[in-house]
């Protein structure tokens, strides 16, 4: 069993309130859950309008499978127009 863990820090330039931010974060978390089957949570910066950190984890039977899942997740986050990636930290265990 291999576990992939990611912490991604994002800038949300279009967010003008915490409500705007919550909508963007919820949408991105839902995409990751649906498309990559990841366990996802907002882990930092809950009180800031234009910044967030999201943590997520995926589990697979081998490293190649987990790397592919993390690559798919990276593509989803990178292509999400409402957020800009500031930092991406990835770990395989």
C-alpha cells in the first residue's frame, strides 16, 4: 500500500469575501474528490479571503498508481482558473 500526500497553497485573486473563497475552495475540493478519489480538506488560512492551503491524500496498491493519481490532481489544480498555485508539496509513503 502506498499513500500520496499533498499540501497545496493557493492564491484566489477573484475572492472578495470569505463567501467567495468558500465557493471556490468547495468547488475545487469536490473536483478532487470526484475525479481523483482523494480525501480533501482546507488546512490553513481559513480566515484570509484570497489565500488557502488544501491538503489531500490518495491511496493505491503501488507507487506508479499513486504517482498517476497525484499527476491527475496536479493537472486539475493547475487548470482551475479561479486559483493560482503558490506552493505544491508532495510526499509518497
